[in-house]
C-alpha cells in the first residue's frame, strides 16, 4: 500500500494521553460537517476477543465457522478468526465505498514512521513530545489535556476548533492527492523522472508536473487489456510477455490466422 485509499488521519499517543476523547470529538465534528467517517481502533491487549464466551456466536466459531456474522436490529458484527499481519491494508479493504474519512486510534507501530499517513500525537508531557518528534513522520500537530509549553501543541478541549481546522485541511489535501494518484497506473515502474507514481502525484498536486510525465500513459501501446471494461496498465516488458504468449497459443488453434494482421482483437469471457 503506497497511500491509503481514502483520506486517513491517525490519532496516536501513549496510554491516558487523551486519544479516545480527541477521536470522539473529531468524529462528532466531522459527521456534523457532512463527512462519512469510519474509524478503526487498535487493541493491544494480548488475547483480547470480541466474542462473548458461551454466547451463540462463540459456539459457531468453536464449531469452525469463519467468519461469524451477528446481525441484530441495530448492529452488524463480523467476527473473523485470523492473525492479521497487515492491519492497515485489512482496514482499507473493508471500508465501504461511501466513507470519505478514516480515523485511526492507535496503530503507532504501523503509522509512526509512515509519511503517507498524517497523524495527531496526544502527549502528556514534554518528554513524550520530544520522543514522538524524534521518531514520527508527517505529524500534523501535538495535542494534550495538559498545558505544555510548545508552540505546536494544542489543548484537546480549549483549542479544539484549531485541531478540527487543521484536520480538515489535511483531509482535503489527501483527497486531492488520492484522486491524482488514482489516475496514474500505480505500477511504480521507475521509468519517469519521479520514479514512483506517488512522487509524480505529489508533483502534479504542487503544479510542478502533469500526467503526461508518466511514460506508461503516454507511450504508444502495442497491447491493450480491458478487464470488465477497465483498462489495465502494463509495462512494456509485461506487455511483450502477454502478447507473445497469448498470440502464440492462439495461432496453434485450428482456423485462426493472426499472422501479418495490423490489429487483433480478442475477447475472453471467464465464468467462475
Ligand atoms: S512512469 Fe508512470 S507508472 Fe511509471 S513510475 Fe512514473 S508515474 Fe508511475
């Protein structure tokens, strides 16, 4: 995952630093402003389970069902028994389409040095502030429930409107970047001067480049692949392998003559 699929802000910090209070206030304020917010909370307690022992869902799980889905009049809970080693990807893969902001609580280990996920760090004192400043990348601001003498630290309650303003500015910024990125092939082939699709997206956002810098998009292609009407970008190398393999396989079939043809169109329908 190069960048999140939706604007994502992480609220991180040590225990009792005000993370839950801040995320609660942010969710409420963003929902009031019309955002569809999804949130994810990291639970670090070893052996934690959401299942209730001796309840029916627990019996389903013990019998081997995976996942177990519990639906009541007001809630739907999906319990999956697995070890997730890519927690962020799992979150992004399960976010409904209509969501336009994701707030993460915790996940320090995954996001602290990830410069593509902006973060608000809750601290209790200056020592914690120094600690995060040294290790963290792309920190929007520090916030605290205590008075801390540091110009970048905002009080979770007294300065909340400033925290909200900055958060919204970052959400809008990320949204713009994600939309630009989605228009590029996402192949990271390294063939343009920006080397990665994300770097070119950032340059486009800062008006320092245009989509035409992407050589995959601009070069004359010898193979066009559409899957369910969606064009799939390919590098020249992959293009060559697919073209040679598919055409040589087809040319062995009876009644097919694709030699010396300027253009060959194939349609493959796969039923699963
Ligand atoms: S040439 Fe295009 S696909 Fe390749 S890294 Fe640059 S932007 Fe990405």
